[in-house]
C-alpha cells in the first residue's frame, strides 16, 4: 500500500494501517472487490496522498464519497479524469471561480490534478464505493481513517485552509485547531443548495489571501 502515497505521509498513515479499525476496513474492501465492481481502481484509492505531499500541503477540500459511475472516480474529491463529463457540483465550483478569481477561464475538463500538485488535498471522507451505489462504503472504517488524517494535519502543520462545504463536511471543523488554520464553510456546491450561499462565498480568493499573508504562494486555480 505504501507505494500508493507520497512517503511524507508515512508517519501519519502507516500507524493507521496497524489499527484494528483499518485492518477490518481492508478486509471489507477486499471482500467487496471480490464480489462487486468498486471505484476507484485499487491503485487510485490514495491518489490524493500521492499527488499532494505533506510538506507542501496548503488547502484541504473535503468531499464525502467517490463518484460511483463508470470512469469518474480517480481518488480526488470533486475531480474526474479528462474525457469524462464535468459533474454538476464541479460545474458550480467552476462558475464560482469565474466570478471569484480574476482571469479564471471556465475549464473544458474536470481533472483537478493540477490543484493537487500545488498542495490542495482533495480528500473524500470515504475513499471507496461500490459501483452505482452511492454511500455503500460509508461507516465501514474510512471515516475513522480520514478523521485521523484531518486531526494530524491540524496538529502537525500550520496555516492550512480547510474548505468545508455542506453539513457533513462542516461537522469536521471540530477536528481542526481554529487558532492555527483557516476554516471556510458554505453550503454544498450541488445544484440543490448552491444558490443558498456557495455562489458568492469567495472561498478561493480568501484562501489565496490567507496563504499569501502567511508566507505561502497562492494557488493557481486554473486547470
């Protein structure tokens, strides 16, 4: 498993693999893959941790579940590979970026790898899902894993921006030291809620202002 994430995460992630909770989770995912199609593919489950090293971490954008339809999930929250239709929530994120970031051009694809490589951890609370069954791997142990990661980021780093969208993500703010980090909250960018405060939230420009104020380079949000 360790070849699937950047080695800078080893002190945080490797001890978690030894816990009963994650060993039980691993057995569950292995069984699921033997019986069903599971997304993302095995080598992409920890993609967020491979593309974003711990020392370069600047922003955490927390999602809930991987996409559950064919070809969408590739281990980065809200992101889909090039050639896959841009999902509705990501379209709304792009719409907000057009109004928030001067010069931002609406992208033709939904691959957010460029964000990840700049230090944006695109983390889902649950890292696997059974094909075409949303939420099917929730409450099996992934939340324990990602909660521990969030707590470790809070404890072991400074001046990280956490973007928490929707009630599920906002609940995670209790894991984060508010005195050391910037926590930005809003409704989820899904079409059901986006007009209730996501549009106009200016999270992306706020993040860059905060990073710059603390001696870090801003994120180039163009993909």
